[in-house]
């Protein structure tokens, strides 16, 4: 079968997937993103798409008209809105792969919309950060059409594993993992920055190496700070969906909600320019010092 792929969302993940899938034999790849209509971003984003052989669409309808496999790769808070928009114009028989980090309840709502419109909804739980892996990032798939789609994706060299025909299983796995991973990021940022403020990091960090010797806590700390500084807003949205997942299970999401707030706060610092000028080689101490300096200035 000839595959014409449409990416909804031309951010970091959308760009990686569109380039990678075009290189794996898709007949054509197009993308739709609100940035394509933004006066300040339009030229840059459309230019990037054109330079990589991707057709920039002006609307969801235009994308649906050209695609028999649609991939949704947007921020968590836009997951349902994309499904609602695509459901208005999806062609019958089109596969819809939802990569977004959303709760089982949100994914179930999306599936109902797409399936009612004649499409075939497949959920994906993307199990780690996309950039190091590209389109080979490990994904868990769920849905009636998940086995058929998994066969296609693995044929393109992707890492897609079917976990259930029932919608919500793959996203539950992803969301529960996110509570742990994003929680570790939030804990490290709060712990390390506080240790730096008291000047005790040289005493505290070695105790982590002793207790968990398999982790390079300095390098991991730098990575956590950099990722949250760069993607804190997106991570906060994901954690609010994780909080919804906990609530859907019948528990009060004390931790997930707090983690979301921490990521959102770091994102606010980043938007205020607190981390401006820090490069790839920046240490966790560099990030912590910027946060401490900012805190002192606002008191």
C-alpha cells in the first residue's frame, strides 16, 4: 500500500517524525500546524518544511484530504482538540495514530470521535524522549487496528509493540511512567538547587552515588535541568494529564499535580530568560545558580 502521511503538529516530534518517515518510503508527508498561519513564525516554519520535502497544509481539512495515515503529535492539552478537528474531515478508512501524552480517559474520547467519523484510532504511548531515537523511539500501541499498524511501522524500522486492543492501556503505562520520570526531574531540581543554596551539594550528591551507584547523578542532574528548562511547559501539560490518569483511577493526584506545578515554574523561569546563554555543556550547578540568582532578585 502507498502511504501518504499527515503530521498534525510540526514541533520537535513532528519534525523528527516527518523527516524520518519520508526517508522510510512514505510516498508523501504533509504537516499542519497553527504556526503555519502565525505571522511571526510562518516563514521560518514553512521554510523548514519545504526544505525537508514536507508539504505544509493550511488546514486540517487539507491535511486529511491528502493522508491515509494521520499522526497527531501535539502538546498534551491539545490532544482532544486535534481529534475533534480531524474528526470533521477525516476520510473513511484513514488510520489515526495518537502519539500524545494524554490520560486513558482523554484517549478514549479521541477514539470515539475518530471511529465515529469512519477513521481507525490507534493510541501510542511513547516511552522515552524522542530526539535520541528518532522514529525508532519505543512505542506501545493500543486499539483494534494496532496490530495492522504495528506491522507497517516495524517494516519501516520503527519500534512499535502492541499491548492491547482496548484503548487506554498504552496511555496508562505511559502516564504512570511519567509520574516517576517527571517526578525525578522535579525532585532533582528542587533538591539540588536547595543544596546549592546551603552550600552542601558536595556532601549531599555523594550520598546519592552511594545509595544508587548505577546513576551518574551530576550528569543526570544536568540533563534533567536542561530538558525541563527547554520543555517545561510541554512536560507540565503532560503531568496534568498524568494527574487526570491518577484521578481516573480513583486516587487524589497529590504528587502528579505538584510535579506539574514544578515543571510549569521552571518553564516560566525559562521564558523570563533566566537560563539565557547556557549551552549544551552547562552543568546542573549553572542552572541552579541562575535559579538562585533569580530568586534573590525577586525578593
